[in-house]
């Protein structure tokens, strides 16, 4: 795959931040997640990032049976690369978050590179008590004001080692410059090996902002620490319009892009999106810059993944 001509579009279908009250398009049942994955794949997304949610309430869940059922349902519909979340939610323990790796042995999994405040409490200001669809949602949003997303060195080392055992490639989520230094430390310790697949997470409240200056700083730091030949990168912009601002930056700077309702619910200002519409939009913009969506087969080869025949679901 020539990364100058191709772009890897990842879709984060549901995550653990967005609540059902925010948008009727948020998929959280097994069937809707599989349906969205298939539509996104058709629109040009080669990687689907997956979290599990409770099938009755839509609340983030670490139930391995539900997780497995989602993975199997997606696999039945499409051959996309599935990147499972080991970020889970801030309410889960690291042990609960990493369990998906030994249990389902995915091709790719997120690996969060440092601890941070991780808050989305300002979203709660948009709603009155009677607006909420489920009883957990208000406390979920408001409670994040006091949340720390813990990713200690010992825990990251454990996550990386579980991924090695399962033949799962880590996608390193970096939310701030210090996380790149954490990655560098773990390379020097022999825990992490190059080449790296890095996701720059821009605009989480508690991490670095989603501006071009900040992205350039992250990229320059990664270039200096790892050498540009030793990593490939994708970018998340949290919220609207950051998802598209950062996506366009990636398109023009040789990176790859993640879209999806985990990070942003709007297609245009005030217009709620479906997942595949976000893929269509970023694919269309990328096409204007002569970068076509990479296929799952191209991504497997480019990232050196073990293949769908070797996953545990
Ligand atoms: N929630 C995103 C900002 C993960 O799932 O491990 C980052 C993320 C991390 O997707
Ligand atoms: Zn996620």
C-alpha cells in the first residue's frame, strides 16, 4: 500500500463517552453495531474500533460475552479489521479493560499510553433531567468531571505483554506529548517494539487540544523520538468540528484518520450524523486530495496484522 495514495479510515462506532440521549444514531445493540460496521466498510472504512455496551441500557460494558457477540456479528457481515478497545470506560478496572485481548485475540487493540483527567462533563449542560433516555446517563456525564483514566507504566506493560501473547498489534493512543515520552521509555526498556502504529488523540478535555499547532508538535516530537520511518499515524479530533479539522490535517500531512460517533456526533453544524455518513464525508474529502480509502487487505499488509483467520472469535 502506498500511503501517499491511500488513507486508512477508522470508524469508532460507539465508544464509552457518547450517551444514547445525544443521538438516536448511536449504535449499541449487537445488530446495529454490525449493521453500522457493514455500512462503514462499504463507505471506505477499513478499520472498525469497537467497545461493548449493555444490551438493555446502552451503558458501557465489559461483559466478554457481549463483546464476543459484537465481534462475531461484525465478522459475519464484513472483513474489516477490528480494533478492540482496551480503554473501555473510566469506570472499569484495567483488568476488566484488557480481558478482551486474551479472550478474543483480535488483530488490533487500542493501548492507552498514559494517565489523564478524561472529562466530558460539559455535555451534561445541554440537557434537562427529563431529557435523559436512561437513568445512568446524567451521572455518567457529570461524574466524568472527577474521572481519572489510569494507565500506569506497570499496567501499560501488562497490556502490551497480553497483546504479544495474543498476536494482537497495539494501536498506541497518545493524548498528550508526555505519552510519546512514555512510549519512548517503553521502547528503551524493550517492552514495545518498532515500527509503531500511533493514534494521536486530540481534543479530549484533560489532554492536548485539537489544533494544527498541537498536532504538528505531536508529530514533530514523534519524528524526533522514533524517526519518521519507524511509525505510521492516524488522528482523532474529539468533538465537532475537530474530527474533520484533524482529518483534513491528516489527509494533507500524510497521516490517517478516525471518524465515528465515539468521538463526534455531527456531520455538519447541528446535523446529527450516522457513522457511515462520517466515513463518506472524510473519504470524499480525501478523494479531492487524491487519497483513496485503503482496503482491509491493504491495511493488514501495511500494519503486519495476523489476519482474520487467526482471531479468537
Ligand atoms: N475514546 C477515545 C478518545 C480506547 O478506546 O482505548 C480514545 C479511545 C481509546 O478510543
Ligand atoms: Zn475507544
